[in-house]
C-alpha cells in the first residue's frame, strides 16, 4: 500500500534512558493506514529497525493497543485550567541541558501524545526530531504533566491524539 502525501511523523520515546539507549517510533498517518517504524538507538546510532502497517478503523480513528484512538473529536482534550496554564507548566518545568545554556538558539518541538479516557498522558513522542537532548527534555516535561481533561465524542470520553507545539529561544 502506498501512503498518500498527507501524513505527519511522530517519534515516540517510551524508553528514556541516560545510558544512551532509546527506542524511537516514527508514526506516519495517511488516509488509509498508520505506519509505525520502530528504531532502537545506541549512542544515537540506529542499531535495529522494523516497520508495521495498521489499517485505519475509520477516517477518524486507528486502533492502538486494542482500543481506538481518535484524531478529530467533538471536544478536544485539554490541560486542567486551559492552554495558558499548560504553557506556564512547560516554562516552569523545562530543563535545559548544561551544554546548550551558553548557546543562543531557537528551538521548536511539536510533542504529540495520546490522552487516554482517564486523562492520563501516554505514547509521548515528537512530530519530527530536532536536537536530541532538547527533544528528550521536552517529552520529559509532558510526561510530568497532571492528567488532562479527556476528549469527548457524543458526550463520552475517548482516547485522542494531541499535538502540543513548544517554541523556545535561549539568549
């Protein structure tokens, strides 16, 4: 099956290890399927790679871990207190690695994750890879967030994908 040009990449880091070994999962979404490429890194070099194609359940959902995940919802998931509180949480909790503190850089990360029916955040990843050390810290901040208010369809809580843009400038 050939994927259409409309897709986005998500990298997931379920294993965050300071021993320089990590697994990053690249997600491509097309109208027909979700393709997941699993990559294992050792010291930031790929040592193993495999892929799987998951057909979409509908145009609005795919199945992950045996349950549907919705892309569009009647009500989107939200951080308790709203978007401004979420931004404040990120700014208060983002840790910059020492080696980047002396550089004047702009950094953007588009962190994507699943908000479960309970509001728990799972499957944290990135839409694209940027600076490895900063990417890991951006995902760590999201992993430390409290439970969110879950998305709803027809008044029922549903699992949903959420993309959280982060933009920083070190001066």
